[in-house]
């Protein structure tokens, strides 16, 4: 892992932890489940193993490391989006929040960084986007002896899968995720402005433009004095929020200005009353489109993660997802909605075992059991994208109808629903008081820059050859797969 290799040559403070979560040195106080849980000093899981080491590293480099986009595919003239507040003057915070009797100074500039997955905007973007996705060690975990295969395997998988990714063509040639995320950024900025909180809002994507690193560079350029980081994933997972925050920590720890910047991270927010009520509103509304609303099965479909993430690395995703469903159903019951419901996981990839039950298998089973009306609820997504517009709306709908389900409906993603946006704005305001610097600066530039192009080229060549052997030799592939299980 990149962060681990950088940390290896630096003075380190280690704290052994067995927790699934980000390390917490300063926790924002929270008196209710609706308050935001924020972390203000961040260091990420060094690996997705059960026993992890917390590593605090820093460097006095005055200039942030350049964005490594050479391996990310076709480069465009893309600038990280910044949705600037019209004024950075004196703006008191919302008096109804937990942060009272404080105000912004004229010099203070608050930033809000929204983190999301990203998605290809054209069919030509699909292959490099897939490479970025599969090159992430938080997405595909390789045993330590095989970690040098990460990028060769990512290249091979992306090349093989790109021609088969017809789903993007089916939804118009690209993902609308960036457009929707930009709209959410504008909406949250406006909601904060209505609370007399002026912010610059930035969008950072993990696997496509504008990359998180680009957003960070813009934050530094704008000389933000306090930052709130809001991943647009309701539930925490190593492979989503954790992966994005790992990049954030790695970048901040190498820069003197950023390492001193007060930061508060909202790591998950599925328990917030505003989110729960917004989801219940959408479900209740869609149920009324059926001829017999009381007989509709509510089908929650969440993005899956490998079982090893949960059982070995302690990823809280499964527990948080089940808790999230419980809270939504409790809200619906309080409104007199007592429909049956179930939860399944979609979008599994590769030979490893993912969280069960699988969405496709459950749909077939429900059809066999005589379920006739079903309402699909994409519970881990807040924006429409390939997995809602193509996988759920097309693939799973067709499978459900073939399995005997006669009436199909789907709850839209939250998008810019006003109650949802207002709640996210509240979460940002609640997170502001707890902002603290991520790391102190130490070390030297020489200790950080360990990149050897010759060694990298040798590893890439050897890894590519071995990847081909594994791909075309069934016995070796099975042995390799067993290492992953």
C-alpha cells in the first residue's frame, strides 16, 4: 500500500489497534444519534487485516506532492470543482446546532470537501476508470507476496472488462454521478449559506476526475483555514470512505500547510434523523404508486463488499447497513407502514466470496415464494449511477419479472432532496467545532521520495507476465484464487 511504503522510511508513532474504524485522537461529542460523529485527527488502516497499525507520519515539504495522474488514463483539462461562498466575512454559525456562541473571523475560510466514487463520463473513459478502481488495494486485496501484481492485474482486468461494460452505453454512454455530485455541492453550499455559514465546497472523486488530489490542491491554493470532510456514503466501509480517506491522509501528511489545517471528518451519517426520514419519505411515496401498497415487499439492495473485509479486517459496513435498515423500517412503522422487507447485496466482482444474500439470488427466491409486488430501494447510494440506472433498473428488474414478480418499482436515490441536503448541511455545522490538525510536520523530502523508476519497470514487466500466466493457466489461477479467499 502506498501510504505504508511512504511511512516505512519516516519517524513513526505506532499504536496497535484491532478496530475497524479510523483512529480517533479527538472525538466530537455526540449526545444523540442525530449528531454527527466526526474524527479530527486521521490515520488510516495500514492494511485490511484484523490487526492493524496506526501510523502517524509527516513531512516538512512546503509544496504538496504532484498529482500522479500518469497511470490514471486519458488526461483532460479538468480543474477540481470549487463552489465558493460569495463572502468570507463574519458569519455566525446556526444557533440551533451544538456549536454556539462562536463566529467566523474575517480571515477564516471554511472548506467542505465532498468525497465520492467518480464514474466514467464517456465510453472511452471506462477502461482507465476501471484500472483506477481495480488498482486500489482497498478494492482488491492481494496477499503481501503478490502485492506487486496490483497494477498489472488492474490493467489486465480493465482491458478485459471494458468491452463488456455495455451498461454505460445503455444509460447514455457515461455515468451521471459527477453531474449529480456537483448539484449536491451547490445545494449544500446554498443550505449552509441560509444558515449564515459561508463555505467553499469542493468535490473530490476517488477513481475519476476531478480526483481527490486535485480538490486538495485547490483547497491549499484557496488557503482554507478549517475543513470538513464529508464522504457521500451513508455507511462506512474500508472500500469506500476508508479508501478515500487513506488518500487524504497520505496527501496531508506530506505537506506542511495541510498537516496543520484543522480538519473534521464525518465518517458515517446513516443514523441521522434527517437521512432516515428522507429515505422513509421516498419509500412511502413510491409505495403509493402500487395498486395494493400494503402487499409490496420492500427490497433493500446495498453494494456488497468481500466477506473477508468484514470477518478479517473488521469492516463495520455489514453491521451499519443492517442498523440502517432497522432505523428506516422503524420510521416507516411509526407512520403506519408495516410492509415486509428484506436486504440483499449487489455488484459482486471476482472469485472471492462477497456479503450474502446476493441480490440476484434473492429476487429469484422471492419469485418462487409467490411475491408479486416489489419495491427496490438502493440504500447505499445517494446519487443515480450505473448500479441504479442499469444494474437495478434493467438487469434486476428483468430478472424479477422473469422470476414471477409482476409489479416492480424503484425508489430514486436521494440526490438533491431538500430534507436530505438540509440534514447534510446540519451535519457540517455540527462537525466544525471539532476540527483539529491531522499531523505535525517532520521528516525530510528525501525520506518520502523513494520512487525508483527502474525497479518499478522491472516489477511491472514481471507482474504483467505472471498475471498472464495466472489468467491462462487454470490450475495456477485456482491456486491464486485460494490465496485470496
